[in-house]
């Protein structure tokens, strides 16, 4: 973090008063971005135009000024594309446009679409929310890691692979069918207004300082570990001596505790047997216990009044049948991302299990099975926790 702050400070010192953030369509694009520990500078920027609409402003950030798109796509080095939306856009349309552009770029670059399609699907799951006016998207490529996806400075995820980087950046820079030829030309202006050579030299100097600091930290850590080992050995010796002195005392205490535990278990068993005899016949039958599920509202894991009434009857039946173990199976309808639905089903199952255990049913008798989303039947029927006797 300190290294990034220092590099950013140096960038600001190197930028003359005339070199401020560039403005395109009233959008200010910073002259530099950080990609990992590396600084990249604005190479060019423009506006995407579709007929009379202007969806976004975009800028390309590189380590050195470049006007050749082929070299940019083939470069395995830090770079970034920054988009700022000029209007709110449908998530489906925005992602579909990116998919079409990426598929066209893959064909132009001889990259099999099947090899990157799965990662594009991950990309759509990462960007699962709406796209509003003023949203800033940054796609940062860091060699060895992949394309980092940022939305409004929030890192949403990283998609691995140099081939994915080529296909994704190829949306704007492929030779055959770029997203917007005028925008491509604007981003390839090679109009870099910061002294990248000085910045790279400072990065190398700070990397050397970091290396020295890391070596000193390793030496200090090794010394601390040795001191800790010596202290641990002394403590172990003292512990062994204390254990030897307490051995006879401990054995006597264990015998006493064992006898008390046996007496307590016998008393508890007698109490349980007496309690079982007092339990009235269950309010529901075995078939009704299995047949009646607990249902939930959309996107909710809390128990309704009706759900609690259903569970109260099941508690009575379980208390009347103490030898029975059950499985509770939690599910959701198919709306929403699969990962989110699995999480929601887990919460619903936990709500039911907690209600049963709070009512006195041992958790050892209850297995929670997370079904997740069910894609058949109606939505209300699928938002449930069902019961099975093992």
C-alpha cells in the first residue's frame, strides 16, 4: 500500500499544471490508474456511439504510448480499460453487447469461443446488478493473475488467462469488427501525458527497497521463532513437572467425577423414561409428519406464524418418538444466481433446524440437506423445507 501511495505521489509531481484529468462528454478520466503495483497511463479516450445514443466514455491505459492495436492485444503486461456510463442501461442488453463483441473478437483473433465462453459466463455472474448512469467499470489486466473486474472501485472478481484478456480487450481493438471504429481510433491516440519512464524507474527503486525490507523481516521472524521455540521448551518442561505433581490428585478426581457422572446419567435416564411415559399421543401421524412441509416467502428465510405452528406439531411428534432421526431438505425457486440460491436454502434449513433444537430436539437427530434451486413446478411450492425420516 505504501508503495502504491509513493508511486501515485510521484505521478502527481511529474504532471504539469496543463496535464490534468482529460474530459470527454463532461466525464473526467484520470491520467493514471494502478494495476496491482504498476502504474498505467491514459493512452487515449473517446465516446461509444450507437446511432444517436452515447452509452459510455472509455479510456485505454498502458505502460507506454502505443497506436498499434495488434501490439496491445499481444502484450502480456499491465493495462486497463475504464468505462463510465453516460446513461442507465439494461443489464441484459449491456452484457449481451459485450458477449457479441467478445465473440466477434475471438473469431478475429483465432481464439476458440468454447475456450473462453465459460469464463465469460463467470463474468456475467460477477456483474449481477444493474448498470446506472455514472457507474464506472474498470477492466485491469495483471500478468499471471488475469482480468480484474472493478465496478465503482469495488473488485468483483478476477478471470484468469491471457487468452481471455486478448478476447476481452479485442472487443474494442480487434481488426475485423471492433465495437466502434471511431472509439477505437480515439483510444489508440498514443497521447500519453505523464513521464512513464520516470515512473517505471521509481517502481524498480521501490521494488528493491521492498526486497530489502522483506529480507530484514524474514530475519527478524526467524529470530522471533527461535526465541519462541526456546520459551516453548521451558514452558513444556514446567508443564511436565506440574503434571507429575498433580497425577495422583488427578486420578482421584477422575474417579470421583466418574462416579458422579454415572449417578447423573442414571438419574437422567430415569427422568427421560418417566417423561416419555407422560407424553401424550402425537398430534400428527408419521405420514403427516413427512407430508407437511414448511414454506417461505420470496427471498426470505424467516419462519412465518403458520410455519411455526407446523413445526410445533413436528416437535411433539419427535418428542413422542425419541429414537427417530430425520433429514430436513431445504430448497428455493430458480430465480436468482445459483450460488445465491444455495446460500438462501442453507439459511432456510438453519432456521428450521434452530427452531427444532430450541424446542428441545437434539441436533444429532437432524441432518440438514441443502437442495438449492428447483427448476420445475411453481415458485411458491419450491420455496420450502421438507422432511424425511431416516
